[in-house]
C-alpha cells in the first residue's frame, strides 16, 4: 500500500503542538515553546528525546511555565506532526477550555504495592471534583525498566474502576539504561506518573498490533518472574531454543530480529505480544512483559504493518467526523520493524494524515493489561457527543 496517497491533513485545532530539534536542552525548550501557540493550557505533555537531559528540560519548562503543570517522559522516539522522529522535543498543550487534570507520582515504583497503588488512584479520583457531563480517562507513564508495569496497570484499573487507563512506558533510545517520568518540575526514575483527565470532548480508545499466531508453540520451563527473565524454553536454553524455532543463529538475535519474530500469549480470545528485550548471560532471554514458569508462548507472524496501521487509525465517529488528533503510544519494536523494512517515510505519512502525536515506548498499557509491540492511544473528536468505549 502506498501511504503517500494520503493528502496532508491540517494540524490539530484542539491542542497546541511545539517541536524543536535543537541539541541543547535549554534552547530546545525555548524553541518548542516559541512554536507552541497559546492555548490557555491546563497542562503540557513533554516527550523528551534521548539526546536531551530530561532534568534540564523539565527544570527549564518549570521556569518558563511556572503556573502550568508539565507531565511526560523520556522516549525511544517521538511522533510529531511530521511523523516518526528521533531527535525532537515534542510539547503538546491541552487547553483549559476542554480539559481538567489531577495527578500523582507513584515513587518508588519498584516494588509495586497493589493495595497502596489502587488506594492512591481511588483517592485521587475521589478528590478530583467531577464536572457535569464531562468524561474521564487516565494516562499512565511508567519507568520502562522497572519491570512493574503489569502489576501497576492492574492495580490502577482496580482503583479507578470504570475510568479507562491508557499509556506507555518511558524509554531511552535503544540504550535500556535509565528512563524518567516528568512531574512536579523534576525528572524521576523508578517512578510512574498517573494523570487523571476530564474532558468535554468525545474520545475513543484504540489498541492494535499486526500479528497472527502460527503453529509454532513453546513452553517456558524455567524462569525468574520478578526479573522477566526466561532461562529455559521447552527444556532447552531459552535463546538457543528461540533461535532454533525462528531458524536463525543465536549470534543473529537482536532487537530487529525480535521485532520481526515476536512471541504471543493468549488471553481469552485475544492475543498479546510478550516482547523479548535481549539475550542475557548464558542464553537467557529478558522480556518487556510478565513471564512465568509454564507459560505457553506462540510464535507470531506479521501481517502488512502499514495497512493495519491505516485501517486501525481510521476512526470516524458516528457522524463521520475524523479525530482532531490521536494521542499515541507506539512500541519502539514496531518502529524498528518499520525502519528495517524501509517503510519509515510512508509510515510517517500515515501518522501525519491521522494526526497522531505521541512517542515510542518500551511497553504499552491498555484496558488493564501491559502489552508490547502494540500501538495504543486515544482519539479525541471535535464533538461533545459521548461515544461508547
């Protein structure tokens, strides 16, 4: 499919967008803010590239926007109004005319207390006074190396009950060394940020990948669940057995190979990706999501990634209107696959045409589940008609 056939769409009208490619963090903040049209902001989301120091970014934003909350995180890539980017500081300003917010920082994140996290989320929701006829949703940004997102999102889902929760795990390029969330004028490691929103706009949740299960099955026969580490698959060293099943040499295993050969788990009638991060030590495999002894894994086969993206991002409301913008959290492994297949330009054109803004993640949270190699997001429509979730 030639995504270039999509005509250029106008920029979102409901949020302000500022972008800078400056390599100096202070200069980047100033440039991005200068291009950010004044919206009377309720809050600003900041998605920080790996080349910029997040501590300096959030400090400078706090100095220049002393009365506006700044939320966000470090990233493994950004999705701007030009599509996929690697070096862009992206700012999204949410106007007071359409949004209200409350937030809390969960720190330390590791280990997660299910009861305490659910209680804190419930308390935040209770104290956040409801506005008549406005709808609620929650955004979650978590340390992408904490290995706590599975428990975290389940606890939040329990605490917030009928409020939809959507978000992404912070990244740091392909370094996998440290990640940060932004809150209260600081960049925090080993933390998660919960932002509770109210809006008079209608919105829809979305989540999709492009994989189907194959006939190749495997069983985790030895694991270290708290570290998301698989030592053995089918009774053999994990990396050795995985390489055999995908017909590659162990030396070939890399993020790009993992992206094209994901493993899936079945949850009722749905399949979710359990993405592999890297080979560790003596043929062990480190994962981005929960793993346990006895877990049945199925090798996945990719479908046309651009066609899937175009179809799933096409979300007209009941009146036929397109979203004004889509806040998107797209796994970095999806982007690696796109880049490896020379599809970055048409993929960026698709993201532009559907007005997607967001970042590339180390993992995604959607409907109470932490997933990988998935696009999740929220489409906001220029109407107050309430839509079914």
